[in-house]
C-alpha cells in the first residue's frame, strides 16, 4: 500500500462484502436493481450479478454499453430520458434486454424511432427532476402503445427523501410519494414499479424493485442515517506539507479526487479545513494545537458523496487488512 500513487481509492473488502450480503438478504434477486452510477465498474457489477442481481439500472448510455459488452445485459434499464437512441438500438440489436425511461411524447418518439421497444413511464413523485405529472401517465402510456412500444411499468424516484433523518417522518413521506406512483401505475399498467434507493430501501414497500447502489460503499452523508451498511471506501492521500508551527497539515487529494456536492470529506484524528484542486488542509482536532501527522504519512479521507467520488478515479483497490486483494477498474465513466 505504501507504494501506491496517491490519491487512490481504497476499499475495505470484508466490509464491502458485508454490505453486499446484507442488501442481498433484504432484497434478493430482481427485487434489487443495483444502480450502476454508484460504482461505474463492471468488476463490481459482476459481483452483484453473481449474488443473484441480474437486473441493473444505468444513468448513461456509456454505462449501458459497458454492461452489455461485459455480458451483463439480462435486463438493463436506462433510468434517464434520452433523445438520441442510436447507440441503444445497437445494444438491443446485439441481444441486450434494454428498457428506457420516458416522460414525454418526445422521449417516447425517440425510443420508438431508435429501435428500442421496452419502456417505463417515469413519474414525478416529488423530486422535481425528471418525470411526468401523475394525470399524464396514462395518456403517455396510450401514446406509447399506439407507437408499438412495450410498457413494462412505471418508475418514480423519491430522491428528495433519501436523507430524511427521522425514520418515522421518512416513512410517511415515502408513503405519500409512492401513493402518486401507484396512481400512475393504475393508469399505465405493467409488472414493474421501480423506485427507491439506499436511503429508503427498507421503507419503500410499494416498489417491486429498488434502485440502490451507494449502500455498497456508503459515505459520510448516508452514515448519518440508521442504515445497516458501513463505510468501506476512502480516498487515500499523503501528507506533503506541514505548517512550521504544526498548526495544519496538507494532503495531496482535493476537489479533483473527491465528490464535493455534499460538502467536505471527513478525517479521523483531525478536522478538514478546506479543499482546493489538488490539496486538502487538515487542522488538529478540537482541544489540540498541533497536528500529529508527519510528511509522508498516508491519510484516509472519507468522502461525503461516494458516487461522484468514484467517478473521478480510474480504479478501486480492494484490501483485506493491509493486503491488496483485487483491483477494480472503473470502466464505465463518460457518456
């Protein structure tokens, strides 16, 4: 480990496997549709496939292409609206089972003209991102059927509720969001009700499949919730500078190595002051005037948002204790 170029992603493999196993017990087989955007690695996807999760959820066409090329194409959902489906039609023509989320006549037309036949009607359940209004879902379903498309069901992501800390409040709000999706499903039909994520995996009892992914690695935001998963991914950095009076230290991982949309990373034995492009400044913990790190020390940083953190790197190194066991290439980046 000392010889690795920093910054790099370190995965504690036993904890990762525990997270995978716990979710697989809670949501076996196709009741979990793992979200590839969380890890962007076919190596990780193959572990999930081996655990019985043969249906996957993707955010980009690049993820769809990579999963298909890796032979993980039993059931691929692009949970994102697209207007150019040429690349998706190529995947489908080569034998992949492709489904695309749609929320308008324009996105339905794109799918119909692009050689893909399976869709989910994406419904707005409160996030104010993609998704049609509930009263429009049935009309879009009829429009899609008239285009010759196969409607597998509906999708509605309650992403605005993932980080609600009070579980009772969260459960009530998820129930309300899913009531909207169930109304749409009544008008649309199909076997699938796709929703959820790591933060609501055990509360959303209405969805037929849960689109979770971050649970595999976790981050400091999800760690604030009462979930049965543990953080196992760190950005390993190295101390490259220390103030003359030892009032701060600087490590060689910054914004370009960390997902920052949920805030600063955390560090054991100190406080993160601020992050810049290639550096993070660390201060002593409260009640201590000097840092105890030395130049050359390895320092693990815990990211606040795991998904974009992983997307900034080219590989993950999986360790058991201090022994490097596997290297997982992050091969699904890009669009």
